[in-house]
C-alpha cells in the first residue's frame, strides 16, 4: 500500500526532534517552578508539545494513501556544495575566487549543457559582486587569495 | 501631535531627497523581486538589511517598506502570465488571473491587480494612521500577561485560520519557538542548546534562518520547475484598458478585500497571505455565479490583490506601536530599527513622530509611484520573466551568502545557511510552511520573557491570564480558534470517511 510518506516521515522527524529537545533540556537545565521558571521550562514544554504534534501528524498518515513528490537530491547537494565552498573560501581564497567557483558549481544543477554560458555567467556575477559589495558597500573582505 | 501636523511633518521627511531616493529604489527593487519567481520580499529584505547600516533610519525603513509592498504589486505579474506565483501572497491570484490571460485578457487582469493593489494600499494607510493612534493610547495599559496572551493568539491564528492541516502548521510554530530558545537565556544567563558554540550565544542569526528557509530552499525547489515554464506573451498598453463592466465588477471585491486585509494585517501572526486567501474565499461564497471563479473571474483577482496590499501596510501597526512584529518580514524591519537605536513601542509615536509620519507619507508616495510607473513599464516587467532561472539562481546563492556574512562578519553563519537550507528544503518537500517557523522563532523570546514575567508577578498563579480583561479576551479568542479548527478537522475526516456519490 502506498502510504502518505511525506506526513509519516515529517511527523516522525517532529516527534524525534521534540523528544530530543525535551530530554536534553530536562537533563541539562533547571526546570524551575511555575512562579520562578528556570531556563529549562520553556524548551522542555515546547519539546513535549512538538513530540505530541508529530504523532498527531504521523499516525493518521500511516492509514492514508499519499502521492510522493520527486526529491531533487542532486540539485540540493550541488547548491549546498556551492554555499559550503563559498563559506570556506571567502576569507581564505578571497571574494573573486570563491564567487567564481561557487557560481560554477551551482550552475552544474541547471538542466542545460555547455560550458561557455557557465563561464560567462561566473565572470558577470563575480564582477557584479565586486562592484556592489567591495566598491559600493566597502565590505572588509579580501579580494584575492592571501599568499 | 495632530493628524494634519503629522502629515505635514511626514511630507517634510519623505520628500527630502535623501529619503525619496530610497523610496524609489525600494519600490522598483520590490517590483523586480516580486516579478521574478523564486525570490520573495523576505529574501530581498534580508539581503538589504546589512545595507541599512549605512543609511539613516528613516531612509532604511522607507526602503525596506517599499520593497515589501512593491513585491506585492510585482508578484501578480508572474501569477497572471505564467501561473507561477512571484510571491506567496499572490499565489491565489493564479486561480483566476491565469485563466484570464488564456482568454486573451492578460492586460485587463494586470490592470485589475495594479488598480486594486493601489486602492487596498490607500485604505491600508488610512487604517494604519487610525489604528496606530488608537492602539498606542491603550497599549500603556498592557501588562506582561496581556502581551504574552496576544502573541499566543497571533501564533494560533496564523496556524489555524485558512489552514487545512492545523497540526502541521502548529508543529512549525512550535519548532520555531524551540529554535528561538537557542542562545543565552535572558533571565538566568544560562546558555541553552548552544552545544558549546560561542557563535550561538546570541541565538540563531535571524537573517541566516530567513535566507536558508526562503532563499536556499526555494532555489533548490525551483531549479528544475522554473525551467519548464513557458515564456510570457507580449502585453502592450492598449490591452490594459478595462471595459466599464470590468470596472463595475472590480469595485466591491476591492473594497471588501481591503477591509479584510486591514483587519488581518494588523493582527499579529496573520498577514497578507492569509488575507488574500480569505478574500478569494469570501468573493466566491457571496458571488451570484460562483461557477465563474476559476474560469477568469475578475473579482478573484481584484479582491485578493487589494487584501494583500492592505495587509502589507497595516502589518506595521503592531510592529510600530507595540514593538511586536506580526510576521517575519516585520521582524526584519524591527531589526533594522533596533540597529539604529530606535525601540518601537507605545512611546514611539511621541518620541519619533518624524519617523512614523515620514513612513506613512512614504507609503502614499511609493504606492502612487508604483501605480504610475508600473502601468507604462509593464512591458519591461514582463520581459524580466524571460530571463532564464539558470542565470539567476547562482547569483541568488552568492548574494545570500554575502548578505548573511555582512551582518556580523562570520563564516559560521554561511555554514548555518547551508544547514538551514537543507532542512528547509526537506520541510517544504513534506509540505510544512516555513513562514510559520520563522514567525514562532521571532515571537518566541518575546513570549517567553513576558510569560515568565507574568508568572513572577502573579506568584505562579496561571489564573492571571483570565483575571486581566485584556488577556482574558485574547485567551477566549484563542480557545475559540482552536475549537473551530478541531471542528473543521473532524468534519473533513467525517466527509472523507463517508464517500459521496
């Protein structure tokens, strides 16, 4: 049987997150009293509520048919890799190198072959970011790698 | 200060060249952002927030406000021409706007959306002036319990009104509240859920959260879909002219939509998206021929567009008079004010009248500009839709990263954007609404502080929430909303269980 997997997994993730937060905070922070609430009060109560809501979402989904939407895993990995390269490179490789490489990596996800448009796009965006953020806003970031 | 003095002061502030230029910049940028699917006002305002460090607080707020309501105008263009909402607020406009375009009436649909947006904004501005004055005068009576009860009402309203799946909506709110707990606890000084990272002591960066959930997650979800959509037809000025019959049919839905938008915009939690959906539902319910809806009824374009614009203006009421942001975008606006050392609240109208009135007048100028500029420039906005998404999204990614980095110069926040973006994509895939998460995140610390203060004052007696008339009213409405939504779920379940022929 095809179950409503989106809600099933979504609800399960909520329950797991809520329970983890509630237990962690119960163990690490003072719960306090109603009059003098401790730092643990709010997250423990919220974690418990979230765990309950997760069950409310997941249990009916088990008995219900659902349509599974396509999961763009490759696009997600490519976009996240571009961000990671940019974040890692910004202070080490400089604005120009990290922008150009982030754009080239991100463009891999586009459903269109060819390299020329990717290289032109990387050049255009790199010049744009340099003009806006370095020249316009005077941000203190290195432009080139620091050898 | 009287209303007329206020408006005069406002003109002096808003017409000053150093403010006016940012007003123009804001509305033009807002329209562009609104037209382009895949980036909304939220991402644009997050990106501009760091820039506001460099300009005066008046100019900053005027510009960010312009982006917000400008995006409402632009959002309708892609909805009507491509059935691809430019912004979430204009999603409902696709229902009748796109059929109108298919019948060769795209120009009239665009005119209807622009005109009713303008009328909605003007009515919203009047409501903003009137409601702010009234709310500021009673807000001095508000105690900690009242603030806490009002914000809880806002969160419950946001997750129940117009929601088919209240449990999923409320789960997002609660997750947002939990994320809001991260960082140093203001009452005890304990660091909560930071796992030893000093970068998290100030909490999760709001801009990183907003950009991850809206910028990155939407880019991932749109890379493939956005390419498949066709290219829009050319629209020229002559096609914009409506018939007398069109104008007659637009009038009442626009006024009703504006009224709905003013009310739900001013209520913290609900905002322009909910208002536009409610306006559509209302128009269809009271229409003499409801079968026209979905097949190109101009009422279905005029009402929601008026509602979302009116709501975008009155959303400033709780933000400016109570210091409570009604939606995540308002939270970013509030952030911009706080950066400049201005604390919004009941005292703001007296302490910074030039700020308040300058903003009000700039709304009027900005909306007039949008109406005058957008109709002749419609060809340019339509041609923006011809830009392939594959040229845009790598730039969006780089700008998102730089925008987040510039808030406090931390590459930790860029890594946070990647993690939040991945989580946001998964949430969107499982059809959870990330806007509610952000709302919970923003209101969470305010609710916790006020709740703890209220319990301390009442010596631990929760009855304080029912003894104070203001908070008792909010609690009563909250309970009604929850009961109403449980009834709705029960009815739908019963309907699904007994198959109808």
